[in-house]
């Protein structure tokens, strides 16, 4: 039988080290969902989103004051040698 004791605290479950819970977003309209919950939730851009759409999502998140956890992904134009 499974035993209790290895789970995390229910108040801090699914939280990042910054204290936010993560919401996966695929387009700029989904960032608007975080308007009222910007202090509690952070946006995470989905894996398959292109760099052009990522720029739009980041611009909308900046206007709304929403934290984006993977803001630097797919935005470099050249790789460092």
C-alpha cells in the first residue's frame, strides 16, 4: 500500500521557485487570462510556438505585467561560437 509522507505541501504544490504557478500559453490572447492573476501565475510559452509569435506574446506579457518563465527561448538570431 502507498504511504503518506512523500507528497509536497498542498499550499506550495506545483509552484516554481519564484513562487508562481505556471500556465502554458500558445498565443497572445491566452496571456490575457493572467491579467487578474499576474501575482500568482506565470506564463510559460509552449514548445511549438514560433519565434515571431513568441515576440508578440512577450510584448503582451510586458504590457500586462505578467512574468514569462522561458522568455529567452528561440529568440537568438545567431549562436555564440
